[in-house]
C-alpha cells in the first residue's frame, strides 16, 4: 500500500474522528443539562420530551440534513472543499455549544455540528474510495470507521477526566468545547490533500490538472498518464452523456441495498447504547462515576475490534463480516435483555454490552461506510452516498428522539426495567441476518466501475 495514499486517506478519514467525538460527547452532558435547564418535560400531549428533541437529538436532525444534502456540495464543490467546510462547522459547533447560555442556542449549535457529521459521512468515504485501488479500498475506506470509534473512545475518556477535574456545573461545557481544538487542526490539514482525480474527470477538468492530482497521490509522473487513461476507459463505460436521476429506476438495487444496511445499522441499537451508555449502566446498578468509567471500556472494545474488522474486510470480504456481526448482535442483545429482566449483576450486563459493541465493530461498523461508497456508479456516487447515510441518520435521530420516552427513570414507558428494548433490537438483527444471507452481494476486490455495471444491471465486457 502506497504510504502517500495512506496518509491522504487518513487525513480525510479524520473527519470520522470528529464525527465520533461529536456524536458521543453529549452523553457526558446529558444529565447535567437536564438538571440545569429543566428540559425533561413532555411537549403537550405528545410522547416526545423537550430534552429528547432539543438536547439529545437536535444534532442528529442536523446530521440528517447534512447527509441528505451533503451529496450536492460533494459533487459540485468537490470532495476536498466539502471536507474543509465540514471542519469549519465542527469548530463553530464546539465553541458555540460550550458557551450557550440556554437550551435553544445550545440546540442550534448542536444542529450545526450535526450538519458537519452528516456531510462528512458522505464526502469522506466517497473521497477515499475514489483515490484507492480495488485491493485496498476496503481497508482505506474503513479507516473512516476506525476514526469514528477512536473519536468515541477519546470522547468517553475526555468526559471522564473533565468530570473528575472540573466542577459539575461547568464540566459539561468543557466536554463539548474541547472538540474545537481537533476541529481546527483537521481543517488546516485538509488544505494539503489533492482533489479526487475521478471527480476532476467527471467535471471535465484539463488532463494536466488531473495528472497533477494523480501525482500528488504518489503515482510517478511517467505512469500518471497511463493511470488517467485507465480511469477514463473504465469511467466512460459507465457514464452516459445525458443526465440521469438516481431515482430513474436504473439504480433500484443499490438504493435498496444502501437503505437496508443503514436501516439495520440503527435498528441494532448501536447509537442507543453509545448515546445513553452512562444512563444504561447506572440503571444496571453502577454509580455515576463508575458508569462514566465503564463507558471508556465500551470505547476501548470498539476500537480494538474495529482494528480486527479493518484487517479482515479485504480478506474475508464484506458479507462474511456481516455474518459474524449479525450472530454476535443477536446473542449479545438477547443476553443484555435477559440480564435486565432477571436483574443479573451489573458486571455480567457490562460484559454482554461489550460483546455487542465488539459485534458491531467487526460487522456493521467496519462494513457500512465502505459498502455504501462502493455500490453506486461514479456519476451518482455522491448522491447515492447521501441516500444511504441519510437513511442511517434519520433512524438514528428517531431512536435518539424516542429513547427518553422509553428509558427515562422518571417518565419512561420501561422505566422499571428496559429489557423489552433490547429484545426488540435482537429481533431486528435476526432480520438483518436473513438480509445478509439472501440479498447482500459481496463487493470485495471489484473495481468501482465494475460494481457500477453489475449493480445497475449492465453486464461486464469481461
């Protein structure tokens, strides 16, 4: 694997670090904000709480917007410029959330950060998949997921230590504001990465500009022209002269695949567990400080098994990892439900939650962003990525929005015991296992252009 392409891919994938940090850092601010601003009340006669809509899920609604429309700047401005503005959004969100004087301005800045998260889940995987080879695409694109879980771990650790050393009244502000530093560093780093040669070619840029971009990826100048010719041949086989809508009917298969992998990703309960980890562990009998510390173990296991998933994704393939993850999901979620139902020890429950996290990391976590970025043809890839990630974030937002209605210790439907929630997630993972077995194709080792032809109904000339 070329070291320069690795470094460039890693820089783009650092958007995932900010994604993971921003997504989970709110878990440390959940309870303090609820107490500070008294946000835990129902909106009229609805089942939704102010806290669920404006505090916990507002960032996710921003993410929905960013993911659904992130394909537009990714296609028109380019992958690189979009990644730069994503860094700016993260920075504004971190500083604004930390300084917010009340709940509404806090929600606004969290929404801004959510837009960055959603757009990054479109632009970064697309960029990495386009600059990598068929043999290394899985590992390089999966670095985005690695950085997500690394960001999650750092957020848990950061929350724990800030909670130890700062007064409870201001600790949550530091938890949120500290993200501004890596956001600023990332934004500056993006300046140094080249534009995607495939994007430049799609935008009919001069060959000299494209060749310069190719050489910046580490390909020798003498070979850059040949590389450009190869891209042109494969690209023009899948790009017609006229414009064609993503929803023209031609791309129904990749649309369905992207929807279902994203749907099942969230119906596993992964964001439910990550967002509410301290509260779930407190409900299991751990004290507040212990629950924050135990949350770090979730981040560590997530990181370790993401390494395993990245190492295996180009060897075993995407489908095999999904088999492993699905079976692990079913067993671990069923046992977490049983632990709550039988009031088993908090240690046993934590162990099964960690098995659940490991199953996610090696399966869905490693596969989802790679798979969605692969299955759409070049000309609609950024919009297809928006479709898949938009689905992912709509369901993430809905689950986070509804969680206080079911989980809250005072007003939740399952306030006495949340075991039915985990049994429901386990059942959904049985459905995922059936989908993997009968519908999911293997994409390992196939070029993007070849996949575009196979999944849009075109037969390969090979």
